[in-house]
C-alpha cells in the first residue's frame, strides 16, 4: 500500500445527499465546504465525484458550474450511493514496482457502516467492485471488514491502527488479532502493525486512526494530545502517545513523534446520533499531489497546526480549510477523500 504522499492519479469523493447525516440547512453548509475542497484539489489532480441520484447530480453540477471553471479536471460518476465517506468504502490501492512502470491493483474490503450503525450501506460497499470494472483495474477481495480510515501506512511496510476498531466484535468477530494482522500483511504488503488503543469521543467509527495519529513522512508520526485532564479524550490520547513513543519501525528504529493539541470537540446540542462531541482533529488532513488539505476548527491552535505541517512537509502547499460544518457529520477531510491510482488509462464519459 503506497503512502498517501506518493503521486495519485486522482481523488474520489461522493457528493453529500444523505438527509439523516445532513438534516435541514446542514446539507447546504456542507456542500459549501465541498466546493472549497474540490476547488483546492483540482489545482493538483483529477477529482472523481459520485452522484447518487438525479437530484444530487443537479445540486452538485449547479454549484460546481457556479463556482469552478468549466475546464476543471472533474469526472462525474452517476451511480447509487448511501453517504459521503469515501475513505472508508472506497478502493484501497496497492502498488508493485516493475522495471518499466509501477503497476496498481485495488483491494476490495467489506464495508458495513462501522458495525451496521447506518443502514443501508450496500451501494457504498459495492464501490470497489464498480471501480475495478469501470477502469479495468485488477481487484483482490480479502473477505474482511476494513475501512480506509482505520489504517495508516508509511509506505514502507509499517501500519498504524486501533484495537477499538479492528478488534471490535461488530467488524470481524470470527477473526483473531493475529489473523487480522496477517490479512493486512498479505493484502496490503505490511511488515509491522502498531496497535493503538481507543479513539476520540464522538467518533461513531469506534476510533479511527485518521483522527488520532498519522505519518508525515516515513519516519515521523504526528499524534493528537490534550493537556487538559478534564478533557474527555485526555486518558485515551495519553495512552496512545505512550505507545507511539516506544514504537519502532520494521528495522527496530524509533519514530520521531510530534504532537498537536486537540481543537474544541464539544458542541452546542448534539449530533444526529446524540453525541455532544465531534471528532474534530488536525490529524484528519489529506495529502494531495503537492498540497496538504488541513482541516481547521479552533483559532487557539490552528496556526500551530499550520506551522507544523509547513515544517514537516516543505514540498507541499499547506491549505487550511474550515471544517466545523463538515465535522458536525462526524468526519472531516480525510474521511471523505480516497486517493486513486491508475485511473488515467480509461476516463468514462464526463456528462458535465
């Protein structure tokens, strides 16, 4: 599995339409965030957008034509969809180096909306198969539930994940920890799995790694912390930080661990599932070709986050995007994006 900073051929998104996730005026607010994200992405790579029905297609195209240039490298895909979380249901690519060029295939893991929390999810679960057939890309099917947001790789065979997700009985009750590790090694080419414990309050995925700790390069991990002992996330973040400080790569070398403070996660009222917290985290960034899309939420810490990414990713443009409206749906930029490879070979008709 390539690291996210390796060159993509595009990014997959699904335009928001689920009224349970985005009730009332929440839909318009999150669509405005999508326009900002897409406007950024098209400067660096192709953008593929799933349009789940005629009304969604009308809304998306109206906004895109109003705010973005007609020449923008956007490929629309009209197909049924359930929600926006392309990170979790989209294809996860693997790469094989050859003498002439890199070869790509995709892995098609099962998706059950984080343990069956939000049915139906059958259309989203079908996206990797559809993508494989649309682009003629070889597909491997591991027969295991796995969301893209639950794993993070440095591209050199080391993977971060959490026990609260991958060992949760609502995912793969018939598989042991060792069996799950072996699947990750066999299908994603990993050599070593580093297991963190629990995730953020308000994270309805049960604790995805992409809200906690991410690789900035092969040897550096950024992890979220809080010094406020009254913060609901204090204990879990401290425990994960301690695990990372003693973790090593496949050659037994320690990682450089850098930290960022948690932005405000408690909200006025509750989200759709009744939570008083949202998983607002600077760790939910997305690395595009030459840019980092960085979610920002809290003026107390936003500039510190921007400065850290400028330091550790000097060859990328750091682009902050306000994501308070997006994270209200319990996910942010990384959750709605999935990097693609090998998609230049065939481009379906763009009906824009």
